[in-house]
C-alpha cells in the first residue's frame, strides 16, 4: 500500500497555529471535505468527534490519527496538520500533539481502514521521519516528505510512536 494515493497537496498543512483539539478536528474536517466531495464539513467533523468519544486517537509522543468510516466516502482520504505548538489531544501519555493525520474511509471498508491505520502508525513510529515532519516549514515540503516516506524497518517489528 502506497501513501501517495491518499493525500492531495491541498490537504497537507504545515505550521498551523491551532489552540485546541476541537479546532484541529474542525480544520481537518475542512481539508477532508476538500479531498472527498459529497460530504459536508459537519458530517466529517461529527464522524471524527464520534470516534474520539470512543477513545482518544492520540498515540502519544506528539502524534494523533483521528479517523472514521463514513457513508458517502468514495475512497480513502487523508489530511495532515503539523501544528506550531502542540495541543491537548487526550493522548495516552498526556503529552501535547503537534502531528495529526486524519483518515476517512468508506463505511464498508473495514480491512482497508485497519491497513491504513497500521501504515499511519508506522509513519508515526519512525522517529527520524517524525523529526523531519516537525522540521518542515511549509506545506509543499511537508507534502513531499509524506510522499517520499518508505518503511524503515521490517514489517514484523512493532512501531513505536514518535519520540
């Protein structure tokens, strides 16, 4: 599975100044609607918030993967925010989150949803790569980094969140 098919350049934003988890989810909802026509910002936002109510998607070490399966999504799409300052995301380690990748998949795409979540967790498990993501100063650089990502270890190793 290749990452480049899930992001549009317009759905990757660097150096965003956002002060809360709610505002981050609103921003991600806007970006995901742009990438997945046929949905409203409110539908996407409610889907992401509904998933967060089940348990935080904050992985720890500054990373989060809010996600959802929604009716009306034609194909999986992702949006990425790199924040200037971390926000409280109710992460498992209680640390602020500054790298957020949101994922939407079609309602019926259960296995693909899990595969994509696994791939995104692997990205956030690559400490060197996360350092590069954090160092990006503009949208284009951040997008290019994401498009160039390659797994750095064998698939049988456990990914650890970014440190």
